[in-house]
C-alpha cells in the first residue's frame, strides 16, 4: 500500500527516469524507428546522436506524446505509460524543448510560459502567481529571462530559455532538447550548457538530441547512437570517443563493392581560394576553403551533415554569394563583389545536382517532361526560346528516361509520382545531358534504392572517365570511399585536409570528420 | 451657429446608428481573425440574420424570438464556415464567399416563397421591433444645461437597445481578448497555433469557439438592420456593410477600441453624406449624392490598399492548422 502510494506520488525510485522498449514506428512505407530500446538514468544528461533522418526526432516525438508508436512500450519512473497527446507526457513530467520554438512572437515571455497552464484563478491572478514561481525557477537554474519583454524582441538564446522555463513551470522532470544548439551562437551554447548542468544537479533528467559530436563529448553522461531508424550503440560517454561515434553514425553497411579504377588527372577545372561564407546569424559556416578540382577526377567531400558542405555547394553553383575569397572557372573569377548567377554558371558548364531533390531539384507538381528541362528551358532544341514545344520536350524526356533507366518511362507522370531513386535519376539526367565540364553533386544517393545507387555511381564514374570534373558531397563515407579519387574532409566549416584515395582509411577519415586535423589523424594511424 | 451645432449633433446621432452594425461585425471579425480564421462571411451572416429576424419577428410578433432565431442561424453559418475551413482545411476566403453568395440567394428565395412580396418581408409593426428608448430627465437637462441638453436629447437618448449593446460589445471584446485566459489562448491560436497545440489545448476547439462568438455578433448586426433600425427585411439590405466592417477592423489593426473608432469614422462619413444631400455649397454647388454615398467605399479601398502602415495581421491567419510530421 505504501509503495503503491509513493508510486503515485512519483517518489518511487526506479534507477531509470525513462525506459523505452522495442519501439516501432512507420510512416507509410518508411520505418522511422525499428525495435528501439533505450534506458535513461535519472538525473543524467543523455545524448542521442545520429544523422538527419536517423529517427532521433521521431523517437523523441513518441516520448513526449506527439506520435503514438506502432508497437513497444514506455515506462516513466518505472511505471508503464501511454501518451495520447503531449499533455499526457507532461503530466508525467516529460517536457519538450522544440528545435523550432513554440512561442507566440507578440506575447511577453511571461504570457508564453503561462499559456495553456494559466490556472483557474483568472488571468491576472494566474500571471501573478506564475511570476512568483518563475522567479524561483529562474534563480535556481540561472535561467535569466526578462519576463515582461516581448518574445520577438529577444535573442534566440533567451527564447530558448523561455521554452525551458515553460517546461519546468509545468513540472517537467525529464527535459528533451531537440537540436538545441542549432540556432545558438557559441556563447549562447556555453550558457545553455551551464543551465543544463544546473538542471542536472537539481535532479532533472535531460535528453539531448544532436548531430554535433563535440557537444556530446562536452556535456553528456551517456550517449546513444542512432542510424537509419535503429539504435546502434549505447555507452557511457567516457568510454567512447568522437572518432568512434562518427564511425557509428555514418558507418553504413557496404552497399557498393565496386572499386573503380583510378585515372590520370587532367587540368584544373575549378580553383577555390580562401572561400568563406558568413550566414545570416553571423556564423562562419564555411571558412577559408582552398582546393583545386581537376578535370577527370572525383573529389569527394566527406563530413557529418551540416559542417559547411551545403554552403560550399551553394556558392559554387552560383546560388549564394561568398563572403570572402573567390573561386575561378577558366578565366572567370567569382568573389564577394560579383552577384551570384546560377544561369551564368550553367553557361560556363557547371551543372548542379542539389542535395535536396524535393525542394531544389524538382518541382514535384510538374510532370516529368517539365521537371526535366528546368533551368534549360531556353535550350533552342526544345523550342524557339519563347514558345516551348511540348511534343519535342516529351520526346526528349522519353529519351532521357530511357538512357537513365527512369521507371516508369512516362514523361507525363508527375515528378512526385516517381520513387526517390527515379526522381534522382531524373535530376541527374537533366544535369548530365548538358555535358557539363564541372558537375557538383550533393547527396546523390540519399533515400535511393540499391539498384539506383549502383546506376548513379556508374554514371558518375562514366562522366569522370569522359573528363568531367566532379565534386561529390556525401555524408555516406562508403560512397565517398568507393567513388572519389581524392577525399576532402570538412568539420565545422573548415577543411581538415585532403587525402588521396589510396592512403585513406575509414578510421582516419572518421577522426578528421570529428575535427582532428589530418596530421594528427595520420600519426594516430601509426 | 446654433443651427450648425444642432445639425452636428444630429449627424453624430445618425453616425451612431449607422455604425452599430459595423461595430458588431467588426467585433465579430476580431474574434474570428484573431483566432486565425479569415471571415469575409460577416456580410452573409448578417444578411441571413436580418432575414430570419424579420421573418420570425413577423411570424411570432416578438422581436426577441426573432433575435434568438437570427443569432442561431448566424451561428449555423459560422459552423458551416468552420466545417469547411477548420475541419477540412478549405480555403477560408472561398468558404466565406460561398456563405455570402448563399445568403444573398437564400434570403430572397425563401422570402418569396414565404411572403410573396418580391423578397421583402412584410412591414413589421411597432410591437414586433426593437424600439427607441427615450431616457428620462430630458426636460430637466434641456432647461438647465442647454448644450448638454441637446446632446442628451438627440445623441444619448432615443436609441434602441442594440445600439447600446454594440457599444458594450466593444468593452466586452476588449475584456475577453486581453484580460481573460480564453482571450490569451485566442490570440495565441491566431499567431502561433503550434504553441497552443503543444500546450495541450485543441486548436480546433479554440477556433470553433471564436467563430461561434463571431456568429452571435453578426447575428445581432442583422437583427439590428431588419428589426431595429428597419421595419422588415429588404433584399441585399446589408449592402456591403460586412466588408466595410472588415475594413474597419483592419484599419483598427484587429484591436477592439481602434476598430470602434474606425466604425464610427465610416458611420460619420455616411451620415454626413446623407445629411448634406441637396445642400448648395459656395463655389462647389451641390455635391453629387452618388459621390457622397460612394465615399465610405472609396475610403475603404484606399485604406485597404495599404495606406494605414505598420499593420501586422495575426500571423497564422488564413492558414489551416496541420500538425507537422
């Protein structure tokens, strides 16, 4: 009876704040979580690391009641729990701090914190009571927030504190933070970590979702690694290393066994000098990139997603302007003074297969024959420059579909109706058919089935053998290793080094991806 | 001078009467749009309510029963709007437009079927309408305070209950919106529905509550038109007042008190327009009454074209709420 009572009061001490057992969750044909189990000890900071799409966010959404699992169970403080909605999870003390804040911009901090938990005393009284309670919370955890400021006028770091206060105010004892540092400056990140440590010392359990290795190493007690919807590792942070984690994160099963023959390298097709990009938040997302890309080679860019690869592609394809430095294609120089111009880049023979085919590669509501001429619609073969000729374009599309084995071979099908692999082949066919001198490829096989991967790889190798200079950005180390002639590794916007394929090993690249410079990474090998 | 003063007070008096349905509708609009639902169906709801109020008041002889029936019908129209654009995430403007078209057609057709008077309802007798309320002490004030006496007699006294209700509705709207928990949530749901959802409150429920209140207020506007200021329903009797109220609401930046003043401004223009008809001005001569009648509409267009400056509508307005994947 006693035990029963204390259980209800939440005093019952299970060693684990949260236990997750055999959770499965599918969205249509995509299984986002496969048989996931996870134990989180109370009063610790538990990191969950994995690449984009590894299933971290889905798992956390299940834990805070946003999604319901297809199967499996969750225990909170040793008690079985069923969450139909986030408020159920909150009642058991599980609070979520979202990556995109759930704050009303033109409300004060206080109003945002209280929203939905105003109490039964009327708004005025409710706000006053909340203010008292919040002053205590603020002091206890160093969560300094001006309660009467308008939220939209506050920096993101403070807005995040409002989110944390919101969860604590509602009695959260387990706090899930989804990519909390993605929007923060380094100083704000430091302050956040101090707050997290203060919370931990007061017995709050923290689940930290991130794909940044150094954060995991800096602050967590335990870490779990997710990859492709599965939980692949669970260790104490002190028993692991950034290199190990990097390998566990990206180390996919070998999909491609083909080792392609090396080939002699041609002239420099693209030279990049001290290139830098400062993003909207004032971050250096690309720093001092310097390298040459030669005709007839594939230069692979390895790195964990979000380490400056996207910015590099975006600058080289003429979408964004560099903030510093320049790059040269033949005698054409592009620097911070020159307006970016993707069309000009195309005319210079630069093709770009964007990382995200849905948002940048295709218009999903377009039919295949429309998608397949995007950016090349002025081509004289396809019309007279003003009118396009649908028959010609459809025939052209059929031709490409046959050449690139796009299935189903129907130019009139909507782009959205093709599978991921076939969509990617559509984009590739479009970009390659212009016979580029330089091909920029981002994540060519993300979400693509094995058959298509092999086709895409063979196509890229074929292009290289015909003298095209290829810059290949991929988060899949296997892919980089199997296709590239040289491998450039990026970390936090910086180039850690360029390794010829022959001397590259997975372990060494993993270290470089974790931020260890090439010299040290080499030494460790010996 | 005394004549001008007298005329001015009378103009203000009719300002108030012209503005009453605008005020109701503007408050309705504030509730609906603050919750994130665009409501161009103010017009249609008001028209339906006007017809039902007149028809029921004629049938039962009681303006009160007419008013209740009218408000109910207006709420039903709101619910249809909600069904289309909250539950089924339809386009809010199209749904509102549909209600307006439905209203202008249905009122006439049902009117012809019931009364066979070409879409009119029979003229209501005095007992089946909301009549003016003469306040006491008129003689007293006239005798002792001549200036205030005029104001008291012609501006303050002599209004029907709905005029007062409209003004009270502004105070109530303000109070609900800014001083209650419900108001806090209402404003949040129109700005950032995700915040409301993650706080464990149903976005759908909040929005339905908001549009039901909008339905009640539009209903009262309709009641006012056909059974208080008018004595029966006339085809298309709302004549765009719903849209003008919408403009006044935007002009008032979705806030109750500024919206009230915007309504009064529109009302004043219309009152002036009717009052100076037929009067010869020096140099200008008689001002075309068509132009004067068009004035409020012209002003609406100018205001809506963005001459107000710094207007930020509720951020989530017009967007159906879809839980992200």
